[in-house]
C-alpha cells in the first residue's frame, strides 16, 4: 500500500483566525460576487468528492472527509496500481527478507516465486525459461500469474518440467487452480520448493496441499542448499557467496516436520 502521511490539524485558535479573516474579506464584496465564490467552492468540493470515490474503493488518510470544525480541504491521495513484477534476478535484500524461513513471517505479505522451466520434445532444442516474479497489490497470486504471463502457451506434444522456489507455500485458492492446470496439462510436471508454510495449521490449507500433491505436484521445503542455489541463480549477488542465516537448518527441520504431518 502507499505510504500514508499524517495530516496536521490546525489548532482551534488558528481556525478561528482563519474564519474571521475570511468574514472580513467577504464583507467588502458585492452580493453577486459572494454567490459566485460560494458556487465555485461547492463545485470544487464536488470534484474532490468524485475523485475520492474513484479507483479501488479505498480512501487514504489524506482524502478523508472534512471535520465539522475544519475550514479547509484535503487533497485525495492516489493508491499505486495493481501490478506483477517479473525479472531475471531479484535484489539481495528482497531475497534475505522474503525467503527467510522464520516461523512468524510478519511483514512478508507477498509471494516471491523463482522459476525454471525445462522443455523437451521439440524439433529444435529449447533453452527453457528462468526468472522470478512477485505479486504486489495484485488480485492474482504469483502461482496463477506464472501460467498467465510466463507459461501461458502450452503444446501438448512437448514435455514440461517446471520447478519453483517460493517464499511460501500455495494458499487454498492457488492450490485449487494449480490442480486444474495439472489435470488439463498432462505433459507438465510441477515441483514446488517452499521456504515457509502458509497457514499450515488451517484445515482447508492442509486439505489443499494434500490434494495438490495427489494431483501430481512434488511439494517439499527448501533446504539450506536450495537457498544457496536460489542465491546464485536468481539473485543479484555480485558473485558473493551465500551465508545461511542463523537457524536456517533448524527452521527447515521445523517446517519439514509440519509438512510431512500434513501429507500423511
């Protein structure tokens, strides 16, 4: 979401002075000019209200309605557009924060997905596909967008092996959509390696992951060696070696145990 800036409210004495000044100024105007000023002010207020009502239905703090004691208008703030970010390599700080396999993932409210696609069976050997994407203020999650933007075209005469390294496991909705895709694309194999489990204690999420594996997806947690691979392959690392964060192995063991319990 866009950064919200606090609006400073004038003191009561300041408002009284502002009102008195406007009254003195208005007294010297003819009645016709007073009515003209009033009409222009009402028009401006209507235009501002219309501007606030457009967009995503959200009103930022800078676009809130007037307080009955206030005598000024606040400009509406525009929210950022919905978008999906696609690239070859991500920023190191993004990787270290978004992929960290901590138990409590506070502030990590988006999905980073690194992908590698191997294609076999073509007359001319394909180099495959490789890159990453992230969902930001988006209605579609990264897992679904991959099949909309990266691998939208599917040739049933070819064999596809898709490998993902994701910052978190699929949600209920994404699991259901991935199952539909796997059923429709018989020559596609999907391997998903997750840094963290998303809402692993929710029964619906657990059922979705079990159904996804049953549909043919290979699902497992990322090991320290996987983080090292993602660092060297999908991160702008400037040829620096990956140094695992503290408890990287312990966190893998923790999540792997949870996943095995879900998939029993």
